[in-house]
């Protein structure tokens, strides 16, 4: 069975007194589709996360990738270099909880305007953290986060004044989290804290750990890409969005 033809476009959304760029991908054929907000990594709206947005659309959803860095560097597309990483981390430190919630809310409003049937969020790395916090403040059917960092500490402004994991009790969405067992940024103790917190709050959730995978295993074109692991993860994402 062939994948549906996908349409892509760039749009501008108003967030308070600012304008935020967003990348949209959706099936060309008319239909009733779920909506998915995509939260990017520290590398911004890089072509790899735009490709992931298109892949989500191919699952039969309307996917929107908002520019979470728009207040400081519009449409940032950073390279996978030490310099790009440092710039991305600097941009990450400009994000506030209020700003992220406002950005995701604007993206959700656009999905609602397009008459999507349900609302979901998928985040990658730092975007997974943003997605987790947004899910504690906004009505969503599911949150999927790939290797979200800093959830249990206060090392970035987005996880202050108390660790974002403490926002778990207000999450109403189903939670699907992916981690790599060889990820030096998220150790087993952190994963256990996340698992225990979700369980203690009776959150419908699943945590998938790929023991041989590193951080960032999902996207092709990178040294840390793991194809078989990535394909398994994509199949699980599809199941969540079809529930």
C-alpha cells in the first residue's frame, strides 16, 4: 500500500505580540485527521525534523512544527557541529514555560481551525521536554517524547523553579516515552524516577528503552541513527495516534 501524497507549507501564527513561523504537513486527500504538534530539538526547524513532520503526516495526520526559538532566532536551522550544539543550547536557555505553552497553544488553535479530530504532541530531545510540560498545561490526547532531557533537574529555565517532572499530576494525556540505554544524558536512575512518578499519578503511559541505542537514534543522516530501532519506534507512534 503506497503512502498518501503529502502537502507541505509554511504559515505564520500570532503568539501574543510576536509572529511565529510553523511548518505544516498533511495528506492531500480530504478527510478527518488527528492533529499533531511537533516540538523540535535544539537544532531548531532543521530539515531532519521537517522530514519527521512529513513522516507523521504520512501516517494520516495534520502535523505542525512551530518555531519554539522564534523570539530570539526565527527559523533557526543549526548544523550538527560543536558550534551548532552550543548555539542550540543557548537558544534552549531562552525558552520559558509561559512561552512554550503559548507557542503550543497557538499551534493547537491552528489544528483546531483545520478541524482535526484530536490533538497530540510529539517532541524530540529538548522538544520532548517542552512537550511534557505543555501536556501538563494543555488538553491533549497523547504525548510522545523521544529521549526528553532535564525532566528531573533544574538545569535549564524550562525546568524551573521546580523540576518539570513535578508537573506530572496535571497531565491528562496518554504518555509514550522513548529512551536509549546508551544515552549518557539520561541514565537509568532518571528513567526510574520518571517511571515511578507516572505510575504514582496513575498516568496511562509506556516507557520504551532500547538498550543498545544512543541519544538521538531516530533521525537518519546522523552518526547515532539506528535504523531498526527507529522503525520500531515509528510503528509504536503510529499505534498511539490511531487509538
